[in-house]
C-alpha cells in the first residue's frame, strides 16, 4: 500500500492563476487526498482556489443534479476570473 502522506506534485509551485477543482468523493482515478493536498498547497501560497467535492460521484458525474452543480460553479468561476466580474461569488458548497 502506498504512503498516504505523499508529497504534493512538483508542478503545484508553478500554478499562479486561480484554480477550480471539482472532485468526485468516490473517484478511483484521482483520489480526494490528491486534490486535498494541491488545494492546501495553493491556499498556503495564497493562490485563489475553489474546491467542490461532490458526494457519491466518481471520476465522471453520473447524476444530472451533480453535473448541474459542477456546471454552475464552473460558470461562476469563469465569470469571476476570466470575464473579471468580481461581484460573482464562486459557491462550492
């Protein structure tokens, strides 16, 4: 079994722009702890990062309700950071 306390990938230091991470809680390909570590490392460096974990989903989102949540948060993120609308709040809850 691999060590659960693996290091953050080296590339994370190169991330300078805002990042949105949408993670399925049951993802077998990208484990949630990997996303947790990247998000934490970015927060420590004060890089804007928004993190949504969707319960009951894997690597792809099978439930329409969850796909819509992911689309909505993506739309908010793009409005704020790509189009510069600072009045938009990126809601990941």
